[in-house]
C-alpha cells in the first residue's frame, strides 16, 4: 500500500513559499505546477522526483523534516541566484531537466551543493565542459588562474549503499560485527570507472562521490575508509595486502590509475544550503599532475 500524500493543491501551496525553486522548475512553456503535476500523476511514487516527494509529504512529516530540506534547497538556489547569476540559468535548467527520480535528484542536489561550496569560497567555475569530444564533465573549477580542475559528480545510490549489507544480512541472519568490504570497494571502483570515459590524460580530473546514503559500518570501517582504500588500491594496481582479491579487475584499476587524478567524497547537508560536509580527498600518487598548484589549493580548501 502506498504511503499517504497530500493533494496537488496543497503541493502548489507549499511551492509558493519557495520562489527560487518555483523559478527553477518553470519555463516559458511549462509552469512549475505543471512540472510537479506531471510527476505526481504520471508516475508511481517510487519514480517521483525527490522534490515532488518532499513537497507531498503528510503534514507531520512536512513540518517535522521535509520542509527544512526544501528550505535548504531554496537557500542554496537563492544564494547562487545572487552570487553567481551568470551560471544560475544553467543550474536551474539542470535541476529542472534531470531531477527525474529520487536518485537523479540527489545527484543534481549534490552538484548544486558543490556549486554553493565553490561560490562561497570565491572559486570560479563553469558547467558541462567538453574535454573528450563527445561528453561533458559536470564542473570545471579554477582554484588558481592556471590549469582548471574538472569534477565529475556521482551520487552513490541507496541500492549501491545497501546491496552489500543486504547480502550479508541474508547470509548471516543478521549483521556480523565485522563486515568484509572487498565487494564494497569493488563497487566503488566500478562507479569511478564508469566516469573515466569522459577523461583524458591532458586534463586534471577528479571524481566526486556523494556518499550521503552509505551507512557507517562500525568496527568494519566507515564509508570514507572504503572509498579511500578502493581508490588507492586502484592506483597502486593491487590490493592493500599486495595481492589480488576475488574482486580484482586489472583493466578497471589501470584506467582509474591513468585517468583519475584524485577522488573526493562528501555528504550533502540538505538542511544547510546543500553544503558538502564530512569531506575527504585522496590524490593519485602516480599522477603527473599531482604537484599542480590548483590541486594543492583545492586540497587545502576541501580539507578545512
């Protein structure tokens, strides 16, 4: 049975509180209300945009949590509208066109959070820059006036986050106190590898992972240790014990090692202007770009 939701009239009333969000969802041909109505009436709930999901929650959930999330999104958009007005139309279009379901919405919100971070720290950036002929990289940032730093953003979905937990729970009849992480690391490497087709060795390229929905695993280690270890294994070409694991794939590791200068990870704080928090960064020690000033400057800023 589907969880209860408010009707479209109430959704429209709630949207009226958030002028920047309403502006982002609107075009000259299609109002924000129509955008929401299409989501609401033509899809099952599990396929809705996260925005529709938040705005449609019952009153107790709306006032208790989800209104704060929409306020956080509105504050992020209002900040960017004022502080980075030249890029705001692109940001709005990407939100409107790509917030098509829960996972895609979280991916776009992660990007907007990075836009807020870069803008707040005075770093110029561009969006959707083409560096490999046919595809665009999400963000091209300029921490210095020299070489730009390209960021390809990926939200790690809840299914990615929970797949291994579910497997172990089913196998053991409950979570063990120590969880093997080889499959988790292989999945992280696979996610990173899916992005490298956009990269070249002539550009400074990072993969940015929003890990908001990966749970911490207690004694087994945090998601951040998994991400860092997975990347370092890939760039070293073998696992932490100097031998292959059951999930070792040399072709994946080789491409990551040659094409990815580093990996950053974070969680998106939906209540605070979508700011990226719990941030981490690992740099590829084999990269010939590793001593570039733009990487050093970004590393210092990201680690604060």
